[in-house]
């Protein structure tokens, strides 16, 4: 059975490549299935009536590109018509064939709308793969003791694509950690294309560029985007660069909600003073950095506006709520605190993300 499993895996892998040869193989298999169904229909029409040929149309819509789908549609139409004619008056009324033709036309129309040139499942798989590759840029590597970092993100409306993303870079030699949290304008799926585009750009620059240079390059990238495809593309972002040896850090904000710093002596979160202009708005954004040293027992928290803004409350009220909520969330410890905070945010129509960097006592 191993050879069969290998053959199936190879066939599926070839189909996922989207090549013309793989499409022809898929078309041939579907045509064989249609012919087998036609033989069954000739033997006993009740076992496979005309309506059964719709199944092959739907499979073709899932597996084939438009050109191959057109060939399958012709075969299905001819086979369905032949099956009804073979049965004569007892094989069903003319309306069955009319419905078959209408179904063929609808499926062909849907196949012709494949803007990527690939069938639906392949297009979705391609987009998911791109999202996963870019999400990997925000995967935090294992940090040396006593450092820890965790994130929690929830997309608007529970979809798998969001306008919030994070990019991480750790230089093991210099022990320099760079964290960038970005919130692209828009909510959920609407903001996803711009977020994926910007994530790829920032992911290629972080580490090589830091501080103002990184944000100026990202700002130029957004300003150069074609307005036909990226209407109102701007983003807020925060970048923290931390020396894991002595705990010194620099925070740079571009229109992002202010960072919070945990002070264990006061048992409270203090608002950081880094401020700046959002990216993609001005040719030269105004950026003001803040610096400090993260000592044992302290932490930094970064978040997007979906955590602190709602229709009923302004951002200042939301920040005060977050200070109280996050103080309670870190009571049991920093581990899991980001998830505990996000779970307490009221469901809204905006993406929510929390990033927590801590230095254990």
C-alpha cells in the first residue's frame, strides 16, 4: 500500500504545482469518471440520472483552470444529453437537460472569474502559504534567560487575515533584539493585502535598519504604492530595539498607541512618552524616541488600537482600562499575560494585538 500512498501524494503535489501537465492529468481523470458514470447511467438510469453529472462539474470547478474546465464542460454536457436520450421518454423531461446546460454555464462563468488563473483551492493555498511565510517573520525566537516575549493576536470578525502584524529580528552575536508591531489602516480582510505587502517589506529591512532609518524606509515604501490598488494605505507602528545584555532599549513610535512599562515597585503600568506621525501620510514623518533600561522584574507592553479603542470609549479611557487590566493579568506572572489581556477585550470590528517583552527578576 505504500506505493499507492506515494502515487497519490505525488499526484496531489503535481496538481498543487498548477502546471499545464498536472491540469491535463486532472482533466483526464475527471473525463474517465464522467465516462464511467455514463456507462452506469446506460445500464440503470436510476443509479445515475442526469443530475449526477453536476458532481463532475463541481469537482472540475475545484480542480481545473478555465481552459481545462471548458473541455470538461463539453464532455459533461454531451454525456448528460446522451444519458437522457438513451432513456427516451422515461429518462426524465427536457427540463433536466436544460438545468444541466444552465449549470454548465454557471460553472464556466465561475471558472472564468479565477483572477489568479488557478482554481479556487490552489489560489487559497497560495495566499495561505504567503500569509504563513510572512507570519513566520513575527515568530519570536527563544530568548536567553531571563528574557521572555509573547504575543496574542485576534483578527476582526474571526477571519484568518488581519491588518496587524509583527516582525522580529534577533542578532545572536550582539544580543540585539528588534520587535516591530504594525497596524495597517482598515479591519480584517480589507487591510490584509496591504498588511501582507508591508510585512514583506519591513521583514526585509528590520535588523539591517533600526530606529528612524527603518521607519523612514517603510514610510517611503507606503508612499510609493499605486493608489489604484492600495487606497488610503497608511499604518501606525512601534519599534523597540533592546540590548539583551544590559537591558537598555529604544522605543520609536509612528502614530501608534503609547507603550506601557511595568514597574514592579508600584505594581502598575506606566505610559511611555515615545510619539510620532503615522507612516504613509507625510514625506518626512515626525518621530520622537524614548530610551530606558529594562531591569529585572520589569516589562514592556505594546498593543494596537483595537485593544483600547471602541465606539463607546476614546483611546485615553481605553489606555486606563488596559493599565488596570494588564496589572491584574500579570499578577500570576508574565507567562500567558498577553493572552489574558486580549481575552478581556470586548469583541469589536477591529483587529487586536498585544506584545509583551519581560525580564524576569
